């Protein structure tokens, strides 16, 4: 068991360090903290449309995992 965990750690460590170091495609504002975080947790598509309409520049909209059905955006 210990050997298996060590091998997994050795395999995953280089991948995580590569991801953290690769900023070629990151925009200039990617590291900027949002002014406000809006969490959307309602499963209805209409409430998602309202949440998108309510965000302002600088906001971050966090959408809960779900399947949404939207008739308009």
C-alpha cells in the first residue's frame, strides 16, 4: 500500500507543477481576485439567466454542477 501511494505521488507531482508553471495562455487579469463571488445553486434555467444578468464587471459567477435548460440567454 505504501509503495502504491508513493508511486501515485511521484506521477501526480510533475503534472501539478507543470500546470502551475504553464501560464502561456493565461490572460493578464487571470490572477486578479474577483470583487464579488456570486454562487448559483438553483437548478432552474430561468434563475441562471437572472444570475448572469445580475453580475457586474469584476464579479465571478460560480455555477453549481447540474443540467440547465435555457430558452433564452
